């Protein structure tokens, strides 16, 4: 590990997190990867190790489990606790209903993952960064953290909370030379909509019809841009949209 940097990516089994793993490996970072589907992480670890010769440690982790997050962190080999960049990416949306019809289990899943999970992971990782007086935390927000849209109620609330937390973390971590960045994408074609619509692939596909959405790689390149600035430069907030998307809900779609 000597001389190499390490990135910790949550939600690395799919979409934006997966694309970040490839780009940071390409840039010769060692990868600490976490998600619930650990089989996927193992498959990608073998692939990226062969391609880029970096070291990879994969962890099966549900970020909603406060005790597990801390236990997994405490039990990591010491050399894997030297994290240069933490990408708080694990997240999801569940359902798209008006507030009066919302499913309260869906609400719990979104709040527990997008907000509390991000907090638990940060709480575990940040003290070591504080001690070393260096580090970079990149939170994946969303256009949904800047605007609210019909039926987006709870998902938008979690991403607004991430926006607030990013600002708050920057203040608290300022004395310790720790950078804090928010990367906020518009529509990105990943498994996100399949998860939002609970496996309804036809409905998920329709979200991206008639325009070119961002790809996970587009977002990962923006994250890499933020991570690769010189030590005195912090990207506070990076809002990244498809050209065909002007607001959370306004798209220019071709028939
Ligand atoms: P994907 O569904 O493709 O990926 C989500 C990732 O989060 C998966 O790796 C999933 O892994 C992981 N994850 C979900 N729940 C948990 C959990 N409880 N514990 C650990 N990992 C978890 O979606 P995206 O790549 O699009 O989403 C990544 C982030 O980007 C999310 O925070 C999302 O809100 C945000 N975002 C997405 C946009 C989009 O349009 N796609 C736009 C703006 C922001 P596993 O299921 O294996 O645990
Ligand atoms: C995901 C993008 O527009 O569905 O954060 O909120 S959106």
C-alpha cells in the first residue's frame, strides 16, 4: 500500500459507485469497496486487480446498520483505515407517491440509507482523517437536494439533508484540513429507477426515453475531477445535469 492512496466507496456494486471504482483504480488508488451485494464486489475486484494492479478490499455492508458499520471499521486491518477519499455514494429511492399515499417502509429505507447510513460511515471514518489532518469526503447528493418535485417528497428531503450535512461537515472539519464536497447529478441511467420502481424495468426504462441521460461514468469523472484538485483547492458543490434537463422535472425530450 506504501505510496498509494486509498478510496473508500460505499454503494460500489452498481451505477455511480461501480464507475468510481474503475476510475480510481485507473488512477492507481487502492479500493475499499462496500455494498450489500458482496458477490458483485468480489467479481469486480478480480477484474480491476487484473486490469490495474491495485489492491482491493471488498466488504459486505448494509450502511443502515449502525453497529455493523462501526464493527466493520474497527476490524479492518490498520493499513485499510488510512482513507484519503471517502465517497458516500450508497443511496436509493423507493416509490414515487404523493405524501398522503406514501409507504412508510419506503420512507424508512430512504432515510436510513441516504441520511443515517451516510452519517454512520462518516462517523466511523472521519476521526482517522482528523488525526492525520488530511482527507476528502465526497457526498453524492442530487438535483433532488436542490429542488423538490411532485411525489419526490421523502427522497428529496433526504438529499436536501445531505446538502445541509455537506455544508455542516465542511465547517466542523475545517480545522483538520479535510475537504468536503457534494456532487449533485440530475438524471443518471443506472439501476436507480429499477430500484425506485421496485423491479419494474419497463417503467424504469421510460424515465430515460427521448433524451440522453448522464451515464454513471460521466458522474464518476466529475467526482474524480473534485478528488484530483491540488491540496489547496476544494470543490464545494458540483451540480451536473444532462444537457436535455433544465430542472428536476423539465426535460427536452425528442418523440
Ligand atoms: P444504483 O442503484 O445503480 O446504485 C446504488 C448503490 O447503493 C448500489 O451499489 C447499492 O448496493 C448501494 N446501496 C443501496 N442501499 C445500500 C445499503 N443499505 N447499504 C450499502 N449499500 C447500499 O444507483 P446510482 O448509482 O444511481 O446511485 C448512487 C447514488 O447516486 C445514490 O446516492 C443516489 O441517490 C444518487 N443519485 C442518483 C441519480 C440517478 O439519477 N441515478 C441522480 C442523483 C443522485 P447494494 O444494493 O449491493 O447494497
Ligand atoms: C436522482 C435523480 O431526478 O430522480 O437523485 O431525483 S431524481
